[in-house]
C-alpha cells in the first residue's frame, strides 16, 4: 500500500516550467490541460476538467453507456421548452405587477367607488371615543358632491382614567 500511494497522489508538473525555446509554441499549455486519464483505486478520472465537467459524477466510470447525440438533443430541447415556459411565466408576473406598465399617466384604476350609501355601509370606522379610550372622533359619510368623505377630529387630550402608556 505504501508503494502504491506515491503513484496515486501524483502532483502534475507545472505547465509554465518549460524551456525558453518552447515559449513560441503553446503545445505545452494544451498538453497540461488535456492530460490523459489517471488510474486510481476507484477507476480512471478525467484530469482535464477545469470548470465544465462532462460527467455528472465528475469523471468516475459509470456502468451505463454514454447517451447518444440524438438523446442529448431531445433532452436538451425538453429542458429548453421548460425553461421558456418559466421565462414566459416570470415575464407575465413582471408585467402584471410592474407599476410603470400598469398605470400610465392620466389613467386611474378604480378599486372602490363610494357613490352610494350602501357602499359606505360596508366599511367600519372606529376611533378612541368608540372604545372609551380617548376623545378623538371619525366618520365616513356621503358628502354633498355625492362621494364618500372621511372626516373627524383628532384630540390630543389625555383621558382622566389614571393610566398612561408610553
């Protein structure tokens, strides 16, 4: 086992430590990047994977044969279709919720219309006076122009109950 360990833990040579005569040729850089498979106890490992890995398991041998190019193309198109569906959904949500697209200058979106007393009766207005905790008062009534008007009186006087909350 001790004689096998130095061969398994081999450190690759420095690709830039080459004679000065071969600086004009970049083959030494290519040979350092595209090294052959190195055998280990588990199996051969792809040593030329820097960022992109061809295999899902990082180069370890699998018992399955590699997929055909036709299968890779079908799988890629299937994934692309799903990604375009997600892209469309994200853009629909963005356009539906983006305030710059929904509200244009001079255009309003009516959510509540307070033109009749029945519409005003659906709303509940409470104030300090309703709960005997102060003297402020508020009302929501139909105004003289025929629209809902919220008005009242804000009183800063403290009730004389002896409790002060900060």
